[in-house]
């Protein structure tokens, strides 16, 4: 999968080479919504997912969601981590982190343990960064 995405110019040669400010690098996703695909509805699942096309609805994912540079997503999204290189409108909730890469665009609400927007990113909306709740039985520091 990574080789195909590199050929399309959607992934770096170095899988660890993109941070905020870097280029879009799609994970070896279990699910890929291709650039010519448009979906309307609700997606639920585990593992990584990459959207390269269009999606409208709700996404509940126990894993990472990556939105590619030419993708357009209008959704309420809940995932472990969300990385946006395309256009997203909606409410985002991430357990660990939301990243908006250069040229990425987010309009909506973000609730996450961490948030980062690179130079060149567009963000319009509200952002709440909160520490995740401690596991049951954990003692306060």
C-alpha cells in the first residue's frame, strides 16, 4: 500500500519523516476510500483508515484516521488520532492527537488530548485540548 501511495505522490519515502509541517504520509491503512469514491453514511471500525475521496456522515474508528490532500470530509469523527491534509468540516474527537498539515483545512470543533496545526493550515472553529482521563484505579499525581 505504501509503495502505491508513494507512486501517487501521497506518501514520503521515509515512513517516519512527516510530522506537523511535513508532507502527508498515509499509514498502511486497513481501509482506504480511494480518490474516485464518494460515500455517504456511517463508518465504524478498528485499525487505520485513509480517506482520499469524499465522505459525508459519521466516522467512529478505534485507530488512526488520515484525510488525504485532495479528500473532502463532512462528518462527525471519533478516532484515536486524526491527521488532516485535505478539507474537513465537522466535529472531531481524538483520544490522543489532531494534526492539521500544511494546506489542510478544518472547519468545526476539536476535542483532543493534543492539537497541532502546521504553517499553511486553515482552522476555523473551537478547539479543546484536555488531558485524557486516567485509567480506572489510577492514583492522582
